[in-house]
C-alpha cells in the first residue's frame, strides 16, 4: 500500500486525537473495573447498514473466484503494483492459495513494502544491488502469512517465507472496517450509553485476543477498537475473519490530565534512520543500527575489541495482556513512522548518551523512544528501547514501558531477539556447575538457578569469548522489579529466515505461559544447538501498577505550576551479558 508521509501523519493524528472526545457524552457510571467481558451474539452485521463492510465482503467474494484467489491491495504505486503481480503469479505459490482439493482459501495481500537494509538476510543478499519489495499475504483459513520477497528489477521472486500462526499488520481499509463494525454495534452503544462515531475508536489496527471466542490464541484475526470514556476504556473486540463484533470489555485507565505535548510524527531526522544503517565505533565497540518497520531499533554486526559477538539484536513484539481471566489485550509493534503499521512509532532519532555508575562514566547507551501522540492519556503508549555498551565488555539490551496503556491491570511481555555472530554453546547453571543445552529449549524463571556470580546462563563462543547472562531480578538499579522472563535458545536458520528480517506479529497477545511466539522456532524434535549458531529470545513479564506510591509501567499528567507535566514510572527489563571469569 502506498503510504506517503503526509497521509500517514494525518491518519495517525486522526486516530490519536480522538482519545478524549467521548468524555463529552454521558457514560455508564456503574461499570466496575472488574466487569467481565460481554460476548456478542454470533450474528454477522447487516451489510446494507455497513457500507465499508459491504464493499469488503463483495471484494472477498470476487477474490475467491479469481485466479489466483487472492484479494489484492489497491492504491499502489507502479513498483508496488509490479511486486504484487510478480508475487501472486509465481508458479510455485499457486498451491499455497488453495487446499488439496483446489478449493480456494481466503487470501489477502496486507502489505507491499520496500525491502530495507534491516530486512536483508543471506537468501535476499541480491536486494543490496537491485530493487526489492516484500509482499505479505495473509491466509485467513490457516492463520498464516506468506512473506514474498520480489526482485522487481528482474521481475522474479527471490524467497518465500511461510510463517505459521502469524499475522501481518493490517491494511488501512481493514482498520476502517473494524472501526465501522465496533462503532455500530449495539453492545458498544449499550455499554457506553451513547452511539459513538467510528473516528472515536483508538488502537483500531492493533491485534488482540479474547478467551472463549475464536480470537483466543489468535486462531482468528482480531483487533480491538477502543473507546475512552472518562476513567475507563471500552474494548470492542472485532473478529476480522468472521467480520463481526465478538465481545466488549471495560478496563480502568484512571484519571489524568491532557497530553503534555504534540509530537511531530514524521520528520527527516527520524526517517533517515529508517532507510539505511548507521555505523558507530566507540570505546572498543563497533556496530550498525537502524530503525525497522515494526521490530524497533535493530543493532547488527556487533563486535567488541575486534571480536564478533552478535549478528543482530532487536525488539520483535510487545504482548500486552489486560486480564488474566478473560485473556484479552494487544499485540503491539514499534518502528518507523512510514511504510509501517507499527502501533507506536519513533518520533525522535536514536540518542547516544553516557552510562554512569557511582558518578563515573562506565560506558555509553543507544536509546530509542516510541510514542503515541497523546501520551500519557489513556490508551496511549510510550516505550523505550536501549542498548547499553560498557567499557569492560558488558552489554545489556533493555526495554521499558512507560504506560499509560488501556488498563490498570496490565502485564507487558516484550519479545527480544538476539542472534549470535559466532558458533557456540549455551549452558544453564544447575546449582553446582554449568550444564550445556544440547538441543533447542526454553526455561522459565521458576526453574532457574543462580550461580555465585549472579548469572543463570553462560555463552562459550568458538572465537574464544565467553559471557555469562543474568536475567533481570531487580538488581540493575533502574527501578526494575524483576523480569520473570522466559528464555529460549533456537538454532539459527538463515536459509529460511526465522526472524532475522523484519518480523510480523508472532504469538498471541495474552498467553500467560511460555507460548509467546519464540517456541514456534523450536523444531520437533528439537535440533542440536551445541557449537552452533544460536538465537536467544528473551520475554520479560512486567505487571503494571497505578497504586499511589508504587506506580510501575505507568504515567500520569499532573498539574505543576499551572501546567501539566508527565510523571513517569517506567518498568525496565532485559538481561546483562558480562565477560565470564574463568571456567
């Protein structure tokens, strides 16, 4: 889809600016914060009263009889249109669009975007020399994504990734359909006490889940248009597979003042970091960094004192669960403000600053902020991502939520991916010694043991470097209360790209166990990772708190000297890599 800077800016401002408008209307004062989810009747809306939905359903019917049976994306420029044509006419792909009997699946192109440097993997190295686009096709029946890289200079498909149980960012027309369904639903009107307009729905393009419905575990593609009413937010869960409302749920967002500032959502200072990598060499460290479409700030080709350590490190997803009982929430993405459907975008360039310990400079940090326009108002988000590089060789990828979000009962689960540059072995402390992980696996906080140096894991690389890894347990003097993290180790497969390029959403928003997305890269049976190229995944679990005096993952606007200023209560997370001492 062609998304010019101006169009994207206006759209984001329109979505964000509606955050406070419902307060003009009467609301249902008796709604409690713990009101259970209300499931909607399984009735597809009458198409004649929903013009956008009616047009979309007609387009689906036409696509099912087309060859190939794929609903194509409109409003493309000439290069995007060429990439879409080449991708959909690739002979090897035709069997992906139908079942074994030839009956068509419901397929739809969700995005056609240029391949950027952060997307380049071994299989797509040719894209450094030619113009390439990535065509994302979603299969509604199988809940999978086909990510097709197209060389439009030579009009050929280079590589196809088949991503099971994954959903790409939805296009603008589906966002509009979701808002139309939500704003016209009787359950929404009844809950709010008035009939909202579609432009009052925020977060309408953010994927979600809801227990006891087909959205659960992301079996269906669902989003959550949200209506803010005074100190509460009403979630309208819309199933885009069945094109209907499946339920509504209130959350308590608390009282706050208006947004503090307006952010310029796009400018040249940010965009230049989205187009190309930037090289930084400082204090013994050397690496490239770049803003991705939806995987946050990515560093790559990382070395210390001339020895390669990491192929790349980045923030893949934010999974935000607002109810342990009902299992609903958001799957957020952070990234660039253009050619992106990231829910929370970069508004300022990456920043480089000092790291101080005991008033001494001990390293430097690379920091990226991602904001919603009206933060810290309800249902607006502020995330921070930082990479800490120490003079003594320590390294920490850190992530924080600064609230405020859409509820006061939220658990944030950021998904970090770290790919090692050298072959090596990972070991876990078993209470007495380091025990090597022979095959792909994961481990939760309840089974980890801590060695005398304060670490739970150790990396031994074939280039002679060894690092211990300490998960966040509240020991890093940054206000963190402990990550309770899941740690996964998988075999790197550059030939099939298991996340080295920009990733679609992996895993559902609201699982409370280890099924957060990385587990799908553990093969059955698990593959050997002994002395191999390993990918580490780190999923922290951060519970927000709005209790006065103990706020966490939270933000408020408070009146100081006649003006509103933000008070921030970030929840930082992330592991620490430290050069190992001896064996």
